C-alpha cells in the first residue's frame, strides 16, 4: 500500500433535491361507444447529484468542498410528458341501426395509445485516460471518484431526442350466444416504427497525455458525443405486431 495515497469515506446529510410539477387531465366516460383519457405533465426536477440509497464510492461529489458544483437537473427529469388513450366501439352514432350497419361495424373495437415526452438529460462527460498521476487519480477529471463532466457546460445540460410512440389494438368479436363469442385481435407496438433513442454516447472530451512529455495533458473532443448508443429498451422497442384469437364461454 502506497502511504502517500489513501481514501477517507465521509458520510454527510447533504442531499438536496426538489420537484415541481403541474398535471392536467381530461377524461370521458364510455358514451355512445367512445371513452378516452389524456394527461399532460409539466415538471422540473433538480438535485445535487447525490443519492440517498448508497454510501459507495459512486456516490461522490465532483468537488467534496463544493457540493453545489453538481447542482443541476436530475437524471430522470422529464419536463414534458403527454399520454392519451381511447377505446372506440362503433355501436353508437347510428352506425348499427340497420342490418347492414351491424354487419359492417358490429363487434369492432379500436384502442390507440399515444405517448410523447421529452428525452432524458445527460452530462457532457470527460474520459480520463493515461493521467500522469497515481492510479488513485486516474478515474475522474478531479480524482475525487465522482462524475467526470465538463464543468463549464454543467451536469445534465444536454438531452436525448424526444420519445413519440403510438400503440394500437384492433379487434372484432363475433357473438354466438349471450355467453359465448369469438374475438380476433391484432396489436401493434410502436406502430410507425419510429427510432426511439433511449441512450446516447455521453463522452464529450477525452483527457489524454501529450507526447513527448507525460506531464502534460490535452482535452480532445469526441466525435461520437450525442450519437445514439441504444435505440430500444424494455419499454420502447422497434415495431412489433402480434395476432391473437380468443374464445370466451
């Protein structure tokens, strides 16, 4: 063990976070075969980058003497989010008053879901490699073990592209008796096959040694900064279509 370098862990109650939000909702109960609900959330969430659930080395401020340096919007801040869903069965509006109308429109149900929201924020990171100091200082730009973002731009000062997604369910039911029926369904997820960017490359600069001297360093821009690194996750994926048949008795 090198006596010149050692770690000191300090636990302090210095978590600072705040959330402000406005939620607007509109709902229509099932009337004449149509019901829908829609909601819009306008919000802002800020913190100083510290987590209340861990005391590990990853929960470390960039500057232990100035925790306010990490003040910024949270990593889960979504300032705008709109979600609307509807269920429409064309048994109303006079569409099934005749035998022909019942044959064409009877038993159909259409149910779309539309989601639109701001992209998640991310920080312009600085990758530290070959730093000409001891190994203990090689992990981050300050050597504190905290985030390595470019200070002048601030933490979480960039955003991923917005998410716009449409899901749709279409079904038709054939009734045999009051208790038995056969239903055919088709469901589409990400109906328009929109590329949903769920993660990006966050390295804005690379701090590398300058030859021939290993004592100097240079901040080099990274050409991949902001480009998509992931375009699907467990929630937003490429277009998927599934078919089903359901018999009820």
